[in-house]
């Protein structure tokens, strides 16, 4: 049900994407249209996308552990955090393409394995974005939808983790993002373990009634 007050549903991507675009525009306005500005936009869009992804990917785990009004708001809006992530991440790709075309052959110099892994992350992001809308989600069964979002989520998490983990030793500014990604992993593991334990304690007759 659509909420009339507060920060709910489509107000989240409107605010997040709008502020992100303003920040990117400010970078180019201040620094100019050059390689340095493009690289700053790439770094900022990656960091924003990582935070939004973590918010979407950890929402259910957080609510499963906290069970309060804030975690409820978080879980109810995870779809819109996910949409915000996908849009900002596609803007990140746009800045990479701008760098490639105008300033530096970033894709040409990249390893094939890196291009494949990153390309798959974008394919998952686009597929998950599309299936956030009923017109596409209805083409999948519930099992297919869950499988796509689970595999896609973990693939994107791994790409972010790989990207930031190899930078933390030489660039300390990436430490908070690496910690955030590890925290998401731990939250999901704890939530899964607690859920598994609760399932074991559920009486057999109730499991059969719930099928």
C-alpha cells in the first residue's frame, strides 16, 4: 500500500537519484569536462551504488534481526533502494564509457576476466531492475524470481567486495565500504542461521499445513 507521508516507495529513488545527479553535475561544473572530473564521478557513483546495494541486499536480514519500526520501513522499501542502486550503477557505467571514449581506454586495457565479471554484474542489475516491475516480474515464477535476485545479489556483492578489498591496503578511503560489505555478509549469515534454527524448531504438523 502506498504511503502518503514520509520517505516511502518512489520518493526514495526520486530523492536519491536526483541528489546523485546534482552531485555529478557539480563535479563537472567545478572541475570541468576532463578526465579528472570523469574519474571523480566514477568513484562517487560507485560508492553511492555500493551503499544503496547494501541497503537493498541487507533489508530482510536487518528486519529479521531487529523487528522494529525502522527495520520494517527498511524492508518495505528495499525494492526502491534496489531500483535506486540500479539507476546509479548504470550512471556509473555511463561515466566509464565516457572515460573510454574521451579520455582513457579503460575497457581496452582491462582483463577479459574483469570485463566478464563486471559485465555479468550489470546484466544482473538490469534483470533485477526490470523484474522489480510487475510487467516483467509476472513473466517469472516466484522461484525463478527469487533465484534471479539471490544469485544476482550475491554476484554483485562479490564484484563490489573484490573491487574494494584490493584497494584498502593502498587507499584507506575504501575501508568503510569494505567494512560495510563484510557487515552485509555477516548480517545475512546470522539471519539465515537464525531462520534455519527456527525452521528446525517448527513442529512437523505446522510445516505440512504451511506448504
